[in-house]
C-alpha cells in the first residue's frame, strides 16, 4: 500500500537542524506545504526524549544552547555544573519550540511525521521523489517536492558490531541509541553489564550503570583503533567559568592549526615559525599532561584502569572523547569497572568471549560503537554527483587519480603552512 503526497518543501530529520530549517523557511513562506520526516518516534534527534538518561549532559553551556528567537529557561542549580547542564533541558526546549511556532494555523510539530524511514531519493528534472515507509508497519509513502532539505544528522543510525552467537546469548544487546529507553538499569535480572567502545557514550553508560548498582565490564578494542578518547575536566581558568568559554575565544581558537582561522601574521607566528611551533608544542603538552594528571591513570588498582589512558597526545585526538560532567567520574570508574583490551570473538549463553580466550560473564551488552552515515537513501552515484560524502573506493579509476592529485597538493600546502602536522603518531594500540 502506497500513498502519494505533493509538498512544497520536504525536510528529512526533526533534530535541531531540521526544526530550525523549517522555522526559517516558514518565516518567509508561511503558507507553504512543508513536511518533516523523522525515523524516530519523537522530536529532537540526539536530544529527543527516547534517547535521554540521567547522566546525559550537554557539552555546551547555559545561554549558548538556544535559537535566536526563543530563550531557554535556566535549568535548576542541581542540573547545572560549571554552566553545563543536563540534556533533558535541551529536550524540553526543543519540544516547546515546535509547539510554540505556528504558521497558517499549523505548528511545527503538526508538520512532523514520526517513525518514517526514508528508503530512496530520486530526482527527475526539478522534482524530487522520496520513497519512505512507516517503521511500525509496512505502509509505504511517496513524497514529491521541488525542494528537499536533508538534516538527518550524524547520530541517527546505530553502528552495531558483528557479534557471532548473539542468538545464544539470551540477554539484551543494545546500542547507546536505545540505552535511555531501555530497562537495563532497573531490571533485577540484569546484574552484570558489559560495555563495548572507547568514547564518550560508552563512558556515560559505564558511569550510569555503576551508579545503578550494576557490576560493569568495559571492553576497549585491541586492533584497528585509535585508542580511548580523552575525557577532560570542564573547569575553566582565570575569568572563564569553564573550558567551553575558553575554547570559544578567538585567541584560543588560533592555537589549533586550521585554515579556518585565516592566515595572518599571528597564525603564521604560532604555526609556521620554529619559535611558534615550539610554543604550541609546549602549550598542548601542558594540556595533555594536566588531563592525564587529573585522571591519574597510574593509580593503584586491580581493574585495568590504566588501559583508559589515550594512546596519542591530545593534540592529535580525533575520536569521541569529551568534557566530563561528574567530579567523581575517574574515581568511580577506577574503583568499580573492570576494563579489558581485546577484540570480541562472539557471544555465548551469559558470556562475551574475547579472541584472547577470556570469557566475561554478562547479562546485557551495551554498545557505544558509533554511527553509520545517515545518507543511505542516496545511491553511491547520487553521492558522487551531488558532492555528498562517499568512499573514494567507489570512484571510477580516473576520478581516484584526480582526487589523489588534489589531496597531494592539499597536503603539500597544509604541511608548508603547518609543519607540526608532518609526523602524526601511529594509530595502532600499544
């Protein structure tokens, strides 16, 4: 069963970007037939109510997490730490936003169709045809529109690891995406939780599980990994209340080698001269040393806490670390969580088995294993033609050569401007 819908504007994604895109368009064209599709059951994307949990905090501060036309009420003091706040207040804000913005007697919420998964997108002439289906049934929908906005985000579709033997495990196996709406922390049948992944979402789940009284194992990959993420104190220095305020200053931004900061006498001094490179190396070395000292990875413990020590300096971090919102995070993890480094071989009844031969008793497996691209409704050819992200391996041979030439030239210019990027550390584990 398929229905056909003709609309003026179709937006894929009802997270922050999709909601604000709708608002901006309707401000100018309030009578437009605008529809928003979202694969989830509620508004907000990463910040929706289904995905929330108590230890989920924002990485932004009060006053910076709101749209320009509607202020967010300040959260209560118990939900604020150094001006960072619990994510549930962003959720409430977005829910309020879609209810208070109305155009032609229809609110933004009225225009959202939930639990709709986009399957394919085709363009013919000046018209897009979008095929989708309801996730709770087999009902198919077709939308035709001259204007398509894709706001599906980076954290929409879970990346689930291959876990051979999952059918024999019998316990719950969940991605971080479903953690907030699950019963793993309150079920009396779940006493031992094993967490996969080395980023911020895994850290959140480990902390939350310990606070819920569970026994927790944390598995970090041994191969094909850049290692654990850096988890940093959010504290500020001097007049700055927190690290976010420092990072948002123009001066602090120039400490990172980037063309986005412009090329001027100041950035050349910092990143293109021997003195500047030495100064920046000292600065980032101090940040790195302070972060490791704060964590105290070398403390005495019997749980493998030292394995959380990042493998590369903070200057080179390009993984899923983040700011910590719990003063007792490192103490809680070191005293209560058993940490392993190993690759998963598979699952058995009540066990997770590592390739090293270790068998880890588990009642539930929680995966903080990242996300897959949300543009899967575009074909590889469409991604290439539209300039959307895609794998170089999917390019024709002549295109591969073209991109290789462009990358080589870009590398030459980048390294000439930022010589400290010349020798990155190995990404293999110790």
